[in-house]
């Protein structure tokens, strides 16, 4: 009824998830040139003129905002990988405990689950 997957399947799923997240972050980094153009337009809309101290401050604020966004995305990726690893450990422990219960039912010394 239920299909059993081995540790290799879970490892492959984790690598797939990590790869997808890495591609997503890389896609945001490759858009750097258009980001600068957008920042210039944003600062101009705020009334800062190119070459003025206000324009320079505005550009730094926009860059800081973008850097913070990238750092947050990487932190989210790290947390997702950590959660996936914990889930994998939980599944392994549950499977081991289920097998230990089956051993007890058969009257065999149950395996040790750590």
C-alpha cells in the first residue's frame, strides 16, 4: 500500500531542494545591472540628482536593502536545509522504532534506535 523509500531517496530529495534554492538565489544575483538602473531611477524619483550627496546616500541605502534581502534569502535557505535534515533524522528514527516493534512482536531482541 505505502511505498518505502530508502535513505538514498531522502538524500537525493535534500540535494534537489538545496540545488533549487541555490539556483533561485543565483538568479537574483545575476540581475545586478538592472538593479543598479532601478536604484538610479528610484533615487531620481525621490528627488536626488545624480552626483549629489543625497543621490550617493540613496544609492547606498538601496544597495544595503538589496544586500540584506540576499542575506535573508541565504539564511532562509540554510534554515530550510537544517529543517530538512531534522525531518530526515526523524523519519529514520520512526522507521527504526517501527522495525524494533516488529522485532518485539516476533519475539526477537529489538534493534537499538539512537
